[in-house]
RNA sequence: GGAGGGUUAGCCUAAUUGGUAAGGCGGCGGAUUUGAAAUCCGCUGGGGUUACUCCCUUGGGGGUUCGAGUCCCUCACCCUCCGCCA
């Protein structure tokens, strides 16, 4: 959610931002109209309430004196009726306004390149060289099935397409990755480990910005009106909802391992094989609450924290800056990290690091009191995967595969695995 | 699932039979001071307005009333106990 400032004083900035993102800016006119209507009703209602408050004091006083107040009360009954009418109108206008306002995405940071979709994202740099193979590298689903560590047939029977059963060293590798990620971020990068619920109420999904726009992307438990989270970000954005934090406590750094659930509606036929795109996956998520002036430095730090994992795993990757057309709804600036997967011959997104500035903080009403002024301000929130496991799993199988279909385990994972290869 | 108790501002705590939320702490600003402490004064969340001595805010929503923290209904969350389950 944005400050109303953008609707009133900085309307051109808002319209320009929407256009850059490829949104229809016509919604702004409607919002302006509703906002004006809303304010008109507030003024009208305030005036009537002021009269009512004043006259009610007269009622109390006169009643104590034993005077006849029946006329006054009859008059006030009228005033109350009008107040009620106005309040009803106002509630309608406000709910319409809010509905539209919640659909407005964040304003892209000035450093974000303008572009219409993911084809216009910018590759900023590449780290590590893709390995030269003296044989044709196989895709992970072939390697995984042959090694008996991934079972797609059984998963399809149990749960349908886009699921996988991990077995034996496959399951262990998955668990090793999660533990390795958590250990690096808690020990080396100073994050506090958090294990949040993976089922959340709708208001939490609104706060994180996943509702209303991504309703179709989330699994919904109708009986209890709960959503399965698509990312730990959804839960973590609510950690300090409706709180005023101490300035000294910032930045607050959290790391969470959670399963993530995505319906992948509309992606039929895309990445149907293997575990590139699945309905349920594991992810270790970094999340920070910062002061506004620090958030862009923190964005770079978080990118480095996520990169550290790939460096330790010795996997080649590249950093991509998302253009305005591909930027996430809540994000003002995002870097993606893509790892090289030689078996499928593609760069795969394993992390997305975003600064939402105060966008989520407004929705979640998360603020801090600034010591120098004593005033409350919204914090900035940032999130980044550190990392998502399936595509890291893919990259390990495909990059560390041998000609005979066996896979070497990266050095740093061996203490977690207890073995040096999957054969 | 059943019974009872609770939710007041950043935190803590009040509020006769319904008369419009009182204090304390913390924080910020100011006065005083060589500086600090102490003391005193003001401010403290949201909104509207050219502006104000204006409006709103007692967990959410609704109702009764001229007027609701207070009475009624409903929902959420927390605590205690019972039942069920792990």
C-alpha cells in the first residue's frame, strides 16, 4: 500500500509508475474521485458529530436541572439519523476506495530499468563459469529417477502432477540443503531463525501484498478460511503487525525455513517435467525490517547473503535485475539470482531479493519510533530467498553429475550428508 | 465441542445508576543548568480542514439510546477448567 500522498500531491509519479509497470492508469481517476467523495463525507459527518457532541452536553446539563428536554431530544434524534445515513454512504465509498487502492502496486525505484516483461530484465553480472562436459549432461529428472532419489510416478498417484517424492539420499540432500542454508544465515549473517505457521488468515495475506492480486495462486482451506503460504514472506511480513518498534531494535533480521505452496494456475504445460516448477517446495527465506534510510544498503547485503550459498556450493550463477514490467506487486526493486542448470540448459531462478520499502509495512501497520523526533514512521521490509531448494537441488544434480549418472556431493554438504556421492 | 474469565493509547493501569476516557511510565520538545541529574511545562495513535477551541480511536462488526468503555447480539484472539485427540 502506498501513501495517499501519491494520490493527492504526487499523482503524476503514481501514473508514471503504473504505466512503467504496464498497468492501466485509468484506475487513478476513479481513485481520485472516490477519495474526494470520501473526504467530503468525512467533513459533513464531522460537522454533524460536532453538533451532536455539543448538544448532548446540553442534554446532560438540562436533565440534571430537571428542565423539559423532549424537544431537544427530538431534534437530536434527527441529527443522529443523518449521521447514520452519512456514515453508511461513507462506508460504501471507503470500501470501494480500499478495494481499488489495494490493487495499486508499489512504485518502482528510480534505478529500475524500464521494460515490458521478463525479456527486458538486465543481467548485471555472472559469477563462476559453467562447467565444460565431455559428455551430454542429463536433466535432473533422468538422474534423479535413475539414482532412485526422485519418484515422480508415485507422487503423481498420491497428489497429481507437479509433485515429487524424495527418497533415500534425495530426501537427505533436501534436508541437508535446508540445514546448510539455515546454518550459514544464522551463524555467518546474523539472522534469527523463525519457524512460522504455514497457514495464515486472509488479513495476513493482505498485509504481505499477496492478496488481493494473487488469490488464484494460493491454496485456500475453505473450512477454516486459511491460506497455505506461497512463501515464508507471507508469514514473516506479519511478525510485527500493528506494532511500534524501538529504533534501536532495527534492523530485525529473520530467516525461516518453510514449505511453500503454489497452485501454478495458468502455467499449464510450462516446466512440467522434474522439479523446476512444483506445487509444494521448501524454501529458506530471509526477511528484514529496517529503517527507511538503510533499506537499499540492506538490499545489497541480502543479495550477497543469498549469493554466499551458491559460492559455497560452487555453482555458477548470474544476477538479474528485474525491469519495471516484471517487478513483483509489492516490490520497488528486485534482484533475481539464477543458477546454471546444464542438464536442462537453462538459468533457473533460485532467489528473488526485494525491497518493498514501506509498501508492506503500511499494509501490516508496522512502525518504529524515531528517537531524534519522537515520531512514528513506517519501517521498510525486505525479503529474499536464501535459497529455494528444488532448483538448488537441480543445479547440484546437473552440475555435479558424472558420465555414469552418479553425482558428487559438494564439499560443504558432506558433513550434512555423511557421504561424498550419490551412486 | 462445553463452561468461565479477559482484550482500554508504545507499555502499565483507572472510570458511581449510561453523560462523552483519568492517571503513571517511557519517548520527544521546551524552560532551568557550565554540563548532567532532579524539577516544571507542552506534546504523544489516526483522520479532515486555509485554520481551529474540529472529528475519530476502549479487540473487530452490529444493535438499543439524545448520548455506550459501561447495556444487548455477534465474531476474533488470549487465559483457566472439562471433554476429545496427539
